């Protein structure tokens, strides 16, 4: 969910930023509830396939956002980028309303973001 909103924000701001996404323990597919909530924002993620994040994904990153987990198990030796940890009240199997609330939280963080 966050990746899609960040990509949209990047495009609206005309930024030259590569966005890499992955999970600590990714599911085989995106939850149906998440697909429904994102569709409400005119974003189709039905074709997205969750993937695991790796230290190689982080090596060249300047900025990493984690949601509900720590970066420590993936932090490459010597990496000195900026890390932001977001807490998520929504988790797998939650209600549509909890996913909607998390989407609202992501949008609010992006509005305040210094992502330039």
C-alpha cells in the first residue's frame, strides 16, 4: 500500500527517485481487502506480487521506511542511510476500516514528508 502512494507522490512531484519494496515475511499474494481499499483510491494493485526485502535492496538506498518492523536484520555492514519506522495498526486479516485508516495514515505522512 505504502509503495503505491509513494510512487504516486513521486510522480506528482516529478522526482527522480527509485522505489524498492519488499517485506520481512511476505505473503504469497496481496490480501483481497488491501486490493479493495486501494481501488477506492483508484490504484490497482491486484497484479502485485509480494517479495522479500534483502540487504542488497538496501545497499544503495539513501532513505528506508519500515512499517511495523526493524531494519536491523537487513542492514548491510557500513550502511549509513536514513531510516524511518512507521507503526501499522493494520495487519493481515484485519477489517476494511483498519486498512482504510492505515491508508489515511500513509497519505498524512506523505503530505508532511520532506521527500524532495
